[in-house]
C-alpha cells in the first residue's frame, strides 16, 4: 500500500468524507528523529489530520497546525502545502514519558496548552495576513481537540478518527456541510447521524492496516458514495540555503561572526528534515555584504 488520500460524498446528503493513509511519507518524515512512542502517536495523528483538513479547504497556501504544550510535549508543528506536501516536527521536554500517558498530561498538564491552525497564503495580496484560529486543548484525543477547533473556529461539524504508529499515520474525516440550498435535502435527513454512527465502529487496527478503499467499503458499503480522484500526499521539506540565510541575517552579523570565529563555520540543522545547512566564513561574509 502507498500514500493515498481518497475523497467521497454521500449522494443526496450534505456530508462529505475523506480517508488518508500515509506510510512511506510518514516514515520519511520521521526518519531523522526518534521520538518517544506517545509523541510519535500524537504527531502521526496530527499529520493525518492536517492532510484531511487541508483537502477540505479551498485555499492556496499552507495549512499549519501547532500545539503549544505545557507538558512533556512543548511544541508540535505540522505543515501541509496545497499539493499535500507534508512536514512535521516536535519539541520534547527532557523528562521521562510513560507509554500510556494521557493526551492531557502530555500537552496540557497545567491547563495552559493551546492548539492553533494557521492558513498561510502562498501569494498574499497586499496587506493580507495569515489567518489563525486558536483554541484551548480540550478532549482526550487529537480527534476531540480538532472537533472542538472546527466547531469553534469554523462553525463546521467535523468528526475525525485517527490512528498512528511508527510505520503508518491514518485517518477518516466526516464533515457536515452547511446547507447552501443547492441540494434538495429532506428536512428530517439523518445521514449525518447515521454515517457518524457507522464511522464510530472503525478501529485503529483497521485504519492502520486496511487501504482507504477497504475502510470505506467496510464502513459504508450500504451507502451510495460519489468518489473523487484520489490524491497522493508526500513528504517534502521547504528548507533551503535561502531561508537559512534569512534566519542568520535576523540573528545579526555579530552573533553569526562569533559562531564562525569559534567553530570555523555556522551549521543549522533543519528541525523538519534533519538536513544540515553549513556556511563557512566566506559564505557568511558574502551573506552580510550582499544579502541572499
Ligand atoms: Zn528541511
């Protein structure tokens, strides 16, 4: 099985769904880092959710999900580009983490944890700022945190079922669309209640081990679905010498010169992909004399 995202709609109802399964992309994303298992689970679920949510939004830019935790998980960032190029990283406090730690203990120990989604436009119009919604970290699962977010920030009823291990990150999304009057939906239409009850029976094992097509067949074989062209999420990092240059310029020449004087060069390791970007004394002098 390979990295795949499938979209579908329930015929005649204002409900859409998506299934995603990431394996090679997920392994590539985490190949350079070893995270404790609870961090891997949360990160994988967030990555699957980012691919699912990005696909529901008509927006030309990056969707960035961030967790600012006050427990062992300090920071988590997942970024999804419009072509479903994904990257992710987590910052973990140096303390032991029990394998069965609850989500609340992991990232909201003192109740000050926050979750945000930022939509960062690719070609911003003059004066256009990235849109950001931010909520408290409520709920015992990543899916619950996102459900709260979508309800509070987007006023959209969205349910997610997510699962992740070292090899696979996977998820199912169902979303109830506002009735825009274009579709004749019976006033007592209960498709939403019906299909979310069906989805509720999905297990983590099924999400992790079955293909999206098989999960959708297992859950919704009695429903009439419209399928859209499948999409291929992938891992890609947008780090570059240019971006590292910008970062070094923001640090200031004195700071960078002192690192070069001490170490002979300045090396920045990308948190997302592990790539090392090195600049020697000549590169640094050129950078500050001529810019990027
Ligand atoms: Zn990178």
